[in-house]
């Protein structure tokens, strides 16, 4: 055996050992990931997080467990912890477009509007074909005070979601901020087939053809069961609050927004929007200067 042959064999043996170690580590991580998923599916979030945390310490360069822990934190309404995990992953995987979206979501849930928008913009930059579908980005535009950009986002979303009263309403809200409610009503998007209660009445209200009472009556029409009633009340209260906010009736708006924020956990993403809006209003109220009483 010549020297070159011995050297080649040594390198092949070393490479085989490294590959074997890598495969062994991958199998260990995947096994642990399955244990984490199983624990969480059985309702033991604490155990799932502990398993993930222990695994991350043993495999600090592997992002699978970090991703799992981040998603668990997100599902358990711990957005700050989820953000920290997603940030750690992005340092290792800066081209992970989906993670910019996820971090943008949990940043929005913490009222970090500018940071959330930066993440959503990065996601769209990396996956431009997703822009028409990204209504969440439109919401953050509104809260970040970028109303023209929000209007544009809701208009492009209309091309892929043509019968959504909520999209029409948020478009109205953005236009109202820049051009006033008369222009917002003039450019209000017509929706004819959104069957969710009481969104037909909400649409009529924003179009200037309905009333607050009609929305409240629709919520209870047909004697809905507890689940349906809670859903109807949520949407009715949220959009009544947003309507009165657009009309400059702050106290009435705050009352309805507060009602929509109660039990928000049961209403998915828009439930979080209600909570965020309620906390946003509270923050703004605290910053308002109090009027001094005259002597």
C-alpha cells in the first residue's frame, strides 16, 4: 500500500466516522422531537418545554428543537419567549423566510408594530408571491400608522379574497385615517357573500346604510347556541368598536373593544387583534396629558 492510498483510506475512515456521528445525532434529535410533540399533544406543555430546553443544551447547533420550543411558546401565548427562540434560529438560518413571518406575528402580539412590520416586509421580500395573501401585514401597517401602505395591502388582498367584510373594513379604516370617513365610505369595498354573523350588518354600518342596533340584534337573531353566540358577539363588538373609533367616538369605541378582548383566546388570530387593540388604546390613554382642574 503506497502512501497516497493509506492517506486516502485514513480520510475515508474519518469521514465515515463524522457522517456516522451526524446521522446518530440526527436520529437522537428526531427521537427527542417526537417525544416533545407527544408530550404537547397530551396537554403537558411544561414537560414538552423542559424536554426541548434540555435537548437544546445538548444540541446547541440544531435548530429543530429551538423551532419546536418556539412554536410551543407561541401556542401557549408566550410571544416574548417565542420571539427569543425565533431570533436565535434566524442567527443560524438567516434565509429562513417562514421564520420571519412567525417572528413578525409574535412581535405584533407584543405591540412591537415597527419590528413586526420589518419582519413581514422581509418575508415578502424573500417570498414576493405571498404579498396578496398577507392580510396580517395590512393590520400591522394600520397600527404602525402607515395607512397608505395598509390601504394598498388590503387592496391587493382583495384580489385573492373577494368576499371578506373584514378586509373591506380594514381598508375603510386606513382610507379614513388619510382622507376622512366620507372618502372611506365612497371607496368602501362592496361585499355580497360573507355569511358570517353579524358581518352583513357590519358591512351595512360602514357603508352608511346600517345602525349599531341592527348589528346588536343580528348577534342574537335565531337564538344561537353558546358557542355561536360568543363568536357573534366577538365579531360584532370588535367591529362596532372599530367603527366608532373611525367616527371619533372614543369612549364608545373603547367600550366595545374591551368587550371583544374578553375571552379573546377563543377567537384565534383576530382574538389576538382585539387584545392588542385594547392594550394599544390603554397605552394611548396613559400617554394623554390630564387636564388640570381650574381653581
